[in-house]
C-alpha cells in the first residue's frame, strides 16, 4: 500500500466497535501535502474511530513536535504538539464539512482521506507567533537578532515619508 493510501479510511465498511489507525507524521507528509508553513516534524497521530448503529465518531490525537522557524530570530524551533479533536461523521450527498466538528461523507464514495484533516489540525496547532522561549537552551540566535536590529535601525522612518503620510491621512479623513 502506498503511504498516501494509508490515510484513506473506508468508514462505511468498518465493523461496529472501535478501530485505531496510527500514523507517523514527518517531513515526507508535509511535502506530500504541499504544506508551506510546516515542513518537518515528528508527530504520532492516532485516529480512534467509534462506530455504533447510530453514530460514527472520530477522535484524532496528535503528539510530538513540529519543526518550524522562530518568528523573532528565524532560527530552528521545535514546537510541542499535544492535541485531541473530536469529529462526527455522517453520510450524505457529497463530502463536505458541515460544521467545525461534523464531517459529511458522500454515500456514493464512503471513504475519507484523513491526511487533509491531520494537516489542517497541525497547522492550527502551530502558534500564530512561534518564538524561542528563552529558557535553557531554547534561546534566540544572538547574532541574528543583532543583524536584524541593525537593519531595522536603518529603516527608521524617513521624515519626508512621515510628512507625506500626514497629508494622506488628512485627505482620507475628509
Ligand atoms: Zn528565536
């Protein structure tokens, strides 16, 4: 079975009861998903499917680290991930997300590729601003910070530009 096919779960064909699917998320996964924000990591994902006569519920647990870059010094940064999400699956005319935690799967093609959902969850797990904690050896690269400070000093607002901006503001307040 191809790695990408492992993520496809045939929900309709599953027997009643609990099923567990396990995935290892790494650089290959993010490359396949064309994820530009996340390129590397080491995350264990477990998908628990609970199927009863009346309900199909899916819990996705992700634990590990995402390798990203610090928004302050641009150096390598590891962001811990420990998330759990619950989704309910229903069958309908077409595959779509009905609400945040309700997934409709087309009756005609009753399987679902979990890789998209996992990819989105990991993207959301990454903080908007990811920076080194400055604790222990999780610190910013000092040389990079110095370089950026020098750069931003050079870009201090030009007085002529500030004057123009003042005129523009006045015009737009009319
Ligand atoms: Zn940093």
